[in-house]
């Protein structure tokens, strides 16, 4: 069985998608449609923008979404997923690829999500950090023990790699405590704020209304959602899980493990970069993994 996976924020690079735009008429049509929907030429920023341009959340998220979704549409009849999953932002790409929502609605939701998250990031100095070489339970225990600051586990990426999220002072405390407790590395990330933490509550509330008024259909295959790492096909449940995603951890390691248990032996990453391929190899080195970019 084949599972398709879609990357999240951080996979962007200058020039992303230009080869698709130049060489494929369907891709060019979808990119131009996106320019019209967004009200600015995101293609200019994707193809020729600076790293700083692409780091803006309001640009990064729709850019990665576009790259991933267009790749899935270009595969045409060859795109026959038995199951799909997306890492954080990538969950929206997975929903469009699996026909749970339309391309147009998906792009509008991603744009609203990005702007809401960017606003939330401006309210409180906050950040994230990657913790390497420590069991999940230990990281969770140490984060929970920090008082008067918000620090939570945000991404369970693979065994031995967790990303924590919270206030800047809380993350500094956590990194010090985790390294003292034996973590191999505690590396602060260059991100705009504390994604997948309670500090995203204002963004969650803003996005919830848009999701509730968007038409969701039954997907063509199960989608393993970040919030609970379980297969879902019910549109109402998919909506609720998607709303909860912004303030809940991304259970990526658990999602991949559950997909393998359900029969996945072949994974394909659609989108820029190869981050998810690397994570899947660390989760289970026996499955076949490839990327299309």
C-alpha cells in the first residue's frame, strides 16, 4: 500500500515551483489562479524572492501548499493514494490532494491560517527548539515541570527528535534543563513564534470560523491527522481535528507508525525538500521512501 505525505513550513527555497510553472500548462494555470485568489503574485516571491521574503509566514505557507498540491494534480491518474498525511501545514495539502476540500478553498484556508498565525506571533515573544536524543516521556515531563511560562511539546517528529514550543523565556529554561538531563542537543529554531502551542489560541479561534463554513467532502482515502495520528474519513471529524491542530502537537511519528500498521509499505513525499523522507527513515527503515519535487 502507498501513502503520500506532504511537508510543512521550513521546506521552502527560492526558485521553488519554477520548473513546474515553465514546463507544465496545468501547473502554470494553477499558479496563476493562486495569484488571483491571493491578490498578489506569490509566484514572483517563490521564483525570485529572497530568503527573507519566503520566511514570512503569510508567504511560506501558501507557497509550500501550492508546490505540493500542484505536484499531486500533475500526477493525474497516477495519483492513487491508499492513505495520506501532512506535517502541520502539509495537512491542508493532503486534504486537497485527497479531494476532501477544493484547491480554491484549501488555498484560502491556508492564507487565512498563515495571517492569523503571524498575528498571534506578534502578541508574545515566543519561539521553538529542537530536542535531540531524549525519550519523548522525559521531554514532556521536564517541560511540564516549568512554571510561570508556557512550554509544550509541539512536534513528535521521529524517535529521539521532538520540537518544543513556548515563550522565549520558557524555551530558554527548557533547553538548559533538557541538556542538563542528558539531551544530546537543544537547538533553538529560527521561526516566527510558538506554533502548535496555547499561544496560537487567537489564530485557532480565527481559523475555526473559516473551517466551519468551508465545504468538506469524504476524501478518496483515509487521512492520518496530526492531532490524534488516526485515520479519518468523516468530514465533520476532519474539520474538528483541523481546528484543534493549531494549539495541539503534531504527532508525526505516531501517524507514520499507524500508517505502516495499516499496511503502508511505500511512502512518497510531494513537495519541496526531503525532510519527511528523512524522518520516515528514522521511524522505520524497512519501508520504501521516495520524493517528487
